[in-house]
């Protein structure tokens, strides 16, 4: 079967897509400090690497095999990042500055189940309401839509925290109680109890 040129190209393409997808996932898991999961993925990664590279090296005179290897590499990067986006590992910190300090944005966002810390800030055009919100990545887009619905002119910036220590959120995660059945039906995170949920110890 391997003597068929088209079959060989297809095999090399698929093998390299799988290999690079696993490699991308392994790097992302390592960056997120998921060391054991990254090590587990790397075992399958190296097997696919040896198979794919071996097929190419055994048939270097066939330019289509080299092309398939290169194309599979590029597609694998895209597939790996798409898989990671679907898994939505980790947390996102979102900073929101409302266009008007009188908007009850804190209460409305908290009612949606997010932990919020808010304070009064001063911008170029006057007083503003500033908020810091910690949310699992899988709820990130929903949070953006919630804020935009309440305040379409709100300024939003987000970043991924490298480490989280102390407070309500970490305690609940360690106990395995965060995001339990309370919001299972609509996939909302568990409601916060105060305005400083993830800053208080």
C-alpha cells in the first residue's frame, strides 16, 4: 500500500498534522504549568514524529512527500491551537472601565456569577467605574457580551495571569467546589459572595 504515491502523501500529511498538533498542545500545557499532562502528550508526540520523519527520509527522492510533510506541519499548528481554544484551559483576568460611574455594572456582572472587585477611578472625562474580574477562559466571551450589553462604551482589556494565590477562587478550585451544579444548566460560574472574592484570603 505504501508503494502508492497518493497513499504515501496522505499518510505523511495526516501523521504530521497529528504530530504538530500534539507538539503545539504540549507547549501550551507546559506554559500553563500542566507538566504531567504535557509529559503524557509528549509520549504520543515523539511516536508520531519518528513515524512521519522516517517515512520522509526513506523517500527523499519523492518531492511530494516533503511537500506533504511541510503542509502537514502548518496545518498541525492551526489544529493544535484550535484544540487548545476549545479546551479553554486556565483563567483570564478582565479589567473593565465603565463609561459612567453611575452604571450598576458591578452588581449586574456579579449577578451573572462572576467574582468582581470594583473601585472608583478618574478618567480624562471624569469619574469612571473600574472593575477587575477573574473568570475561567471558557466563560470569557460570555463575559464580554454581558459587559457590552450593559455598557456598550465600556473599555475592556484582558490578560492571562501566570499565577493565582489566595482568596475565594483558589480555595474553591482546590476543594473542587467551583462551578458546581448551581449553574450547570446555563454553564455560568458559581456566584461570588463579595466584591473582593479573589483578593481576600
